[in-house]
C-alpha cells in the first residue's frame, strides 16, 4: 500500500499532465499552421440583381383622383354709363348669350341753340339721349341682378352674375405626373364614383399651381365670381375630403381639369377618376424605372460588366421617352438584351424585402 501511494500514484498523475501538455502544444503550434485554403468557403455571396433591356409597348396613361365642381358664375358688367330705364328679365330667369338684360339711357352732349336775332334771347337746347341694351355675356341662369329703374350705372360696373350650370372635373397632379404629361394631354376618360358608365372628355387643361393667374391656392385655374357651387381651382379635396396630398405622400404641383359634356348628369362633390392618355410607344427598348436615375429626357443606367461577377458596372447616359410608371422607353444609349442593374446604386429598393441566401445590394466604392 505504501508503494502505491509513493510511486504508482505520482507516476500516474505525471502521465496525465504530460498528455495534457502535448495536446496543448499540438493545438497551438500544429493545427494553427494549417493552410487557410483548406477551410470551407463562406456560404453567402453578394448577388447584384440585374435585368435585361427588353422590347415592349409603353402606354403613357395617367390616373388622377378628382372631384366634380360647379363652374364659376360670370359677372354681368354694364357696357354703358347712364340711367337704367328698363329691366327686361327677372333674377332667376334662363338667358342665352346676347339676350338683353336691361336698358341704359345716356345723355348725349348737344351744342347750345343760337338766338334768332342778335338782340333776342338764347333758348336752351333740348337734351338728346341714346339708349343701349346691356347683353348677357353667356348662356345660363341669371343668378343675380341688382339694377333698378332710374339707377345710375357706370361702364364696367358689376351688376349681376350668370350661373352657366356647367361642371368640371378637376384634380391635383404631382410633379412626376406633370413630367409624364409634358406633351399636350390627350382626351380623358372620366369614371364617376357611383355614377353612370365612364365617358370621354375632350378638352383637358393642365396648369401649374404657381401660374400667372395669381395664386398657388387657386390650383392654377382662375375663378371669377361665385357660382352655385365651388369655384373651379379652389382647394381640391378627394372624394372623402381631407388633405390634398397625393397617395404617395407628395404635394401637388399642378391641377388638371376637363369640362363635363352637357349630356352627362353630375353633381358637385362627386368623386371621379380621370384617365388621361399622353401617348403610346409601340415595340421600343425599355428598362424598369428603378434601373434609371432620372425619368425624363436624360437618364443614367448602370450596365453590368461582361467581365463577370465582382467587376464594377459601367455608368452610361441614355435618352428617355415615354414611361408608364413602371418601365421607361430608352430612345438611345442602350440596346436590347444588355443587362443593367435593377436598382440605382445606393438607392433603397423600396420596402426592404426578405433577403435570401446570396442576395444583397450593390454600393460602389466612393
């Protein structure tokens, strides 16, 4: 028993410590010197999404949310100075353009009468009068007429209003929509909320908010007088009211409007969708709008390098044509089949998608 404690047990412990020491030396100086090439390659790799330039037909149609509004009343102004001697129509009557509304008597200057003899008395000349009819400037309902018989009126004095009884569909447009409608807008299709079938509207007018008619709040459309309903060009709200910001959160920069045909029955305040056509480009080279920096006239795309993965893409300037909100026509600078980056470098690709293995966003150095 004494030999086991004094000899065998210490030798056993010494053997265990020797094995531990050898294992540590192997880990530190043998396994650590192995070539890194033998390690497995990383599983995730950056994959730059690209799309080819393809041929397609681009239909540049823009949809605008708007409302039906009463056209503003037009002021009736006196075209002669003098005394009102007769009123032909009553307030509320229906008139045609050119109908006589009231008559004005204007005194004409007459030279004084000459005496019959040098010593005879001078007799006063009898006054002479001219009579003028003030006409309706447009057809409609005589909404207001303030003239009274024997009232004195002056040239240009506003004495009434005529409500045309016509309507206009108007809605705000964003800067992006205005760029798409740079050319003269074509006819529009109007679809009323809860109304009749969609109908065509031929005369489409596009104006900037900061136009020459004197106010950004007018929506770029002049409003004279006060009609039975809202004046066209006032603050435009959507069918449900509220603010005039666009669905994408941008502020409107202009107003588009179209006169409702006389054979359509509408009411002020009805919600409407205007589908405006601004051209069609058949069988043209196109790329997604997300691939282009810029969307009007000049743009920049990044063409994938033919050298393969890891090579920097080529930045190239291209000429742009029509776009439909998803793809844009490339008129020059790019040929069919060339691969371009799907997203402009450094630009978030919309809402962050779920990233799968081997996917990422390319951001060039510098």
